[in-house]
C-alpha cells in the first residue's frame, strides 16, 4: 500500500471522516476536527501505522500534510 493511501486511512480513522481526501497543501485549518488534541492522536496513530517515531520538535513543525508525508518517507527510507 502506498504511503499516501495508508496515511489517508489513518486520517479518516482519527477524524472519523471517510470523505477526507489528503493533499500536500492540507493543514489543520482545512479539517474541522483537527485541533491540538486530535493532532497528538493523529501523530500517535501515524507512528503506530507506519512503525516510526517522531521527535517532539517534528510533531510541532509540520506545516502541512506534504511535509508530514515527506517525513514519513524519509523515516521509512523511501
């Protein structure tokens, strides 16, 4: 499964919204339920789904979904 597909599944589960379509430009402002608490839940769900670990400063530094996806790719060596 491609990273984007798997990431989309995680977003849909965390935000309980099967209609979410991720774009690289998407930010928390684009998803109504994306607040600070759901951001933490999202990062934990991503770590579990991909078997990776983010550093604290990384969790707070992603400007958009594209940067998040790129970080996942780097951690997976893709």
